[in-house]
C-alpha cells in the first residue's frame, strides 16, 4: 500500500517527515484504522515499510496550504506518481486528498473510495485529506474510510 499525500506542509518540509504538523490526523487515523500496531510519530515513517506500507507526495513543493499549488504542479505530480507506481508496483495506491486527485488525474467528478481505473496492476483508492483544515471529515469518519480501504485491500489488521 502506497499512501500519497498532496505536498509537504511547512512543518513536514522543516522536519523531513510526512504529515508532521501536530494537528494532522494521518498518523492517529492510520493506527485507529488498523494499518499500524500503534500510533507512529512522523519521525517513525521508516517503520511503515516493515508493514508493507509506504508514503510519498504528489508534489514536492512545500506550502502552508495545499490550495497554493498550481494546476500545472498537480498535473505534473500526477504524471510523476504514475511513473513511481509503474516502477514500485504497489498492490494499492491511496491518494490522500480528493481535490488534488481530481486535478492530477483529470477526474473532476471523482469521489472518495475505490476508483474503477487501475494503474497497471495497482488498485487506486481516494481518501479524504486528514489535515485539521479539512473540517468536512471528522476523525471517526476518516478512520472508517481508511479501515474500508484496509479491509478491501485485504491488509490484515496490525497487532
């Protein structure tokens, strides 16, 4: 499973760790949904590989908010992500951020959940962004959606 965030926030850029802002709910939700045996800290992101998980970003440029990225950056990021998936060949790609996914993959009506199209052998799932700025999704709803992905992908719950 390869999780793909939108881009590094300023805290992530400063620390070199994905989803590093303390208010970001990625790490708590990843644990609560059964992907990790405990809540990892951002600086423990290297431990994901032992569970068959990885994390990357769509765009490399750090911003305070993802909506500061240009359409061109997102489209280019989509191309880079397709190349990465072709090379790494994860069973699943989980894009974390519906709005960025819609732009990067030219899918303006995409919804959260599984996508019909695949990238080679890789299944694609779109998740809501766990940023604290995304008030539309509360922790319980985020956890349920991440758990739905884990169950569908047949990833055993971490113990």
